[in-house]
C-alpha cells in the first residue's frame, strides 16, 4: 500500500565531510536532494514530522564515530506518519503515527539476542549511522523496530523520548537505584532531564551535578533536591549515579560521590579518556562502574509506557528542519537546555 502523493525526490541533510560543525567550508553537513527511499518488504516509509537532535548526531557529523555509510542522513528520534508499507508488513497502515529510534535492526539469532540482550548484538544496525535517518522529509524503518507513541503527547515533545528518553531509562536501570534511593545525575541535557522525571516519579531523591545555570534551574523546576557543580561533592552520598556528560574526568569524581555499594552507569556512546582510578577511594567497598550500550526494544516499550503514565515531557527547543546544522552547533556550544527538535518545514 502506498500514499500516491509521495514525491520521487526529497531534501535531506547528508554528512558529506565529517568534521567540526563550526566549519563553513566545507560544512560537514549539507542539505541535498535525494530520492525518496523505497521501503523494503518489511519496512515502513515514514514522512517525517519532527526529529530530535541527539548528541550522537553530533558525533556522527564530526567523525567521532567512524563513517559507516558515506553521506548518511543523521537523525534517530523521528516522529512521523506512515506514507507507505512494504508487502510483508502487518499491523501498520498508511497515516499511522510512528516513532523511529536508534536501534534499527538485529539478527535475532545470536547468543545476545537469544538471551534478551539485543542491544549487544554484533550485527545490530543503527538509524542515522548505518542507514539514513530523520534529518529529511522521509525515512524508512523496519516495521518490527518502529514504535507506537502515546497519543496525547505532541510530535515535538515525543521526539526526544525516542533516544534521549530510552537511553536515559536504560542508564537508570543499569545504575540499579534502590527504591527511594539517592541518585546523582552528572550532566543535565536531553537524556538526563527525562531520566530525572522517571526517577522522581518512582520516588527517588535526585541530585543534579552540572555546569550551566539554565540546566540547574530546569533541574530544580523538575523537582531535583539539589543542583550544583559537577566537580563538587553532592550534599549526601549517592546510591547510584549516571554520567551523561561525555567527560571521562568525571568518572573518579562520580565514584567518590557514591556511598558504599553504589553503582555508576556511564550513559554515553562516546567518552573522553578516564584518568587513573584510585582503588581505595574510587572502587573499594564494592562500588561498581558500568557502561550502557544502546537499548533493547523492551527498554523502549517500558520507557514509552512509563512516560505516558507519569506524564514525562521533554523540554524542547524547536528549530526548522532547514536549520539542522545550526541546531547541532547550538547543541555543541550548550546554547539551550533540554532537547532540540527539528520540525519539518521542507514539506
Ligand atoms: Zn541518540
Ligand atoms: Zn543478535
């Protein structure tokens, strides 16, 4: 089935010369004309309505992550509507509202997939890195990896839930926060401010440790017990902490802030080098440090359901899709708090 109004070509952003986003000549990301993708039998063609701007898009654009598809279109927090569906797709119809997230496909057959850890699948592929994503008028997604979205949350507020929200949720679970526990969040951008809302709704005491007055203000507005400098100790020892800032220097800082038996989860896909750890102050008394790698579809379903139940909302800053490069520049420079969302002004 297909929407007969679908055009043959579209405008899309492409990472043509990975490098610093501040550069103008050549700019790393350019608005180009591409064919509208044709969905495979198991895929949906999605008309993009909004697409969140994630720090991973910055890593893809600047070349911190290796190029996996030359000229890739970034974007993996896509809210759109089904414009066409492949012949083998069941359960979706043209016009349905769907979300497209980072995890695009897995093999479903390896040891990790079979034990429910599909986030570790060596054959996993990712939207906006291995395949073109949502900084475009249209994108595709395997139907098995498309997400249904809470009906009452507008497009712009839903987009950041699809990566920032899901990853923040997995990081929270990896941090093994006990019921009613004390949680520290290092860095307070798109992912952390959604993670904080889930933790607060579940009864945690949340301490936010970040630079930036606007981020601290947002943290306190959302209900954090304190908001202070990342390098200063929190007002009380922490049961769990999540490091959202991509700053390895903060790993020993966060470990020292943990109480005995505490767990630190590192949420980012990219982290600067971690300085040497001091065993007695940083790790002894059974402190743990854990990484967070992508997410499973089960994480996504659990988080989207919790987000609907607890009214989790992204604080967003809208940019027209035609200004995606400006949004990435502003993200890098820390010019907004919450999450940037590109709203399709191209079609
Ligand atoms: Zn992301
Ligand atoms: Zn697998």
